């Protein structure tokens, strides 16, 4: 068992002791014997001497730091190798060699260092050599204070040299000559002479990184990984928050909840653009604006988008063109309302509600429950829904709109239609076709349900081909749009076809149903076969009677957890 005299570590073999001294006590404090370079590793020092001092015969590898023998203490490359015997005082001249009693002679690098410290012949008596050339004993002549100053100056010079060397290492250890191939280090700006030198240099980088990691805390890599993971999670959370904020703003703009104004403001902007483009005179702008304000004050729709007699025109058409149909069912009389400049892009739900209210107003059982003699305007419909919320209907939906619809461009759907009808005392239900029930994402169950709805009007066992019922139209909602079902066709092959009134159809296109010359192509535009309804989910609002006061209160209490009838 061998014990290190410097740190006290125990090793088994002499080779292990050499390795320990090299890595622990020599590698970290090596310095060049030919220049002031210090503070580098042993391999870096060898590379430096071979490249910076190729003409010198002295090499660091020749001064084996492990060649110390008992009884001799030699300083090699700035590291002290202690012997196991007590150190004896000695006074050696330049020509002496410590080879007595089996002691090892100092290496060439050590000899050069001592020669550089030897005084000149014409030195003072304390220099070690007299003027006659005889060797004189070396006796210290400086005071302790002077010696401390020399040590301090030596340390300062050594620190300065180390700083200069660190800067030099960052730029280049050696540079190839002109015409030679350049071997650049991928980790620092150093350029080497050949691939072998480059390989050694890169290995020094890797060894240095390993030593830094081992010198740190035991869990430095784990801490770094956790820090990187924490930063990544924080960045991802920030991105998700930003994306959610942008999507929320987009939804607010889409559903008209961004505070950009409601029906009246959008109408004014549309007329202002028309005036700016020369499509409307300024006088006409003020007249239409006054008419709009008067309509809004009365709460009644101005009727500019209304088309009456649509269902009657369909009845007349099918009386003469019903050859390939087994049965055709039509709802009660319903007026068509199309979108205007004030609600384009968001008013389909309000327009379909106007169609439904126009039909209920014409049915004797429902007419007393509707206070307005004509269809209410869109701002009036918004205020009616807000009044229903204040009664306690659909509190969840009210909180979604922050209990405010007036002055906004908010979209409404099946639940808002149900809420308004319930507040009027009209019984209604919501049927949810939440997934396709046929091939190619079709909804044949929806068409069958509509057929059963029209058959519920009490038709005879063998109904005629054309049946005009007293049933109100059905409100059909899907993602992004809504329409009104006013009829159903059944062909000889058993296929069904819905007859839909779409608020996105202009008044001029709808009025083509009223003319015998244009009714045939106009009817084709209101037909919808199962292959044309491929949205994933559809909801239908169906009116089914009048409620009493008690039934209305029950419906209000049930609307706190509003649920639809799911099919299938």
C-alpha cells in the first residue's frame, strides 16, 4: 500500500501512484520551463512546447514527475513530489547532480529553471559563485521582509502571465503555414497543424468539461436538466396562454362580443361606405338613418327584408308539379326574412326567429301570446331574450353572454330560441342529432324525425299527395348557421327532401318563388337532400303547444340545467 505524501490518499500499485500524482498534483499546476506559460494541463503543456519551442531539446515529457526517489525532493513543472524520507538541506551548484545515495538527478527542465535562478559570476557574496569561479555556499542575505516582497511580486507576475495565456488559448495555439491544410477546432477558434493534433486538442476540451462537471455539485447535471425543463414548461405555458387569448379574441369577434357595436352601428357603417363609394347620396343616407332610428324606437322590423306568401307559392307549385312525389308536407304560412346590411354575418338566428314568430302570429292558438302585431326588430329580439334571462331562464347561457345582447353582434342558437319561446308561454323542445346516423356523415334519422313531425298533425291514414298543415316551421341549427324547415318531400323511391328557407338568400331570389316563370328553379334552391346536410351535429327547435303558468315555472326551474333530447 502506497500513501501520497501530498494529500494522503492510499493506492495499491506504483503505477496508480504515478497516475494519481499526474492528475491530482502535476496536471493542474504545470508550467513551461522555457517561457512564463503556466496554468495549463500536462497535455496542453506538451502540445505548447512541441509547437512553440520545436528547436529546444528540452521536453516536459523527459522530466518525468514520478522519477523521484527516496531522499530527494525535486520540483517538476511547478509540482512538488515529496519523498518518503525526511528532506535534507542541500546546496547544489549548476554542475552538481543529486545522484548520491540513490537520489534521482533533476530533469533537464528543472535544471534550466535552476540555471535561470543562478546568479552571475560578478554577483555579491551571497550569490553562490565567487569572482574566481569557485563555488561558494549559498547563504540568504535578504531580510524576511524583502523575501515576502519577492514572493508577492512573483505571484503577481504569475497571475499576469496566466491571464495573457488564457487570452492566447482562446485565439490560437498554433497556426499552419501558408498552403497547409487548416484543421479548425469545432469548439474554439484554435487552428491546428494536423488531424492528430486536432484530435488531442478536442480531447482536452472534453476532459476539461468532464473535470468541470466533476468539480461542481454532485447533482449539477440533474439541476441543469431540471432548470431546462422548467424553462421549457414556462415557455410552453406562455405560448398556450397567448394562443388561448388570441382564440378568445377571435371568438369574441366572430360572435360579436368584442364591443364593436350592434345592429344600428353596423347599418350606419354600411351606409357610410356606400356614400364614400358613390352608391348612395348624402341626403338618402340621412333619410334611411332616420327611418332606421324610428324602427328601432318602435321595436318593429322595418320589413325591407321580408317576403310574404312563400308557403302559399310552394303549395301552388306542388299542385301542378307533384308527379314524381308520393307526398309533400308544408308548414303553416311563414314569411321569409333575409339578412340586411345591419346583421350580415351574424343575424341568421334572429332572422329565423322572425320567420317562426310570423308563423305563430298567424296561428290562432299562439297569436294571443305574441304581444307585437308584427315581427320584432333584431334589437327588440335581443331585449326580449335579456328579459327572459332576468326571469331565471337558462342562467348558464346568460352568463356566457354576460347577460347582455343589446348593442352587440352576438350570435344566438337553439337554446336562445327555446328561452324566448318559454318566456312567451310557448312550449318547445330541443332535439339534438349529435352525430351522423348514415353513410358518408349523413343524418337520415333527422329526415325521419321531420316526417314524423309533419305526420303528427292528424292526417288521415292515406294522406293526399299535398298536405298543408297548421304546424309552425322548425328551427334547424348547425355549426355557424341556421335555417327554417317549412316542408318535406317524399319521392316514389322513398327518399326524403327538406324544404328550407335560408336567411342568407336575398329577397330578390326568394321572390322568384312568387312568379310562375321562375318558381321551378327557385324551388330547386330550397330543396336539401340528405347528401347536402353533412355537418357533424344538428339541433332542431320544435314548437309543441301552449303552457300554463305552472308549466312555465317548471320549465324555468328545469332550464337551470338545460338538456336536449339526443337522437340517437
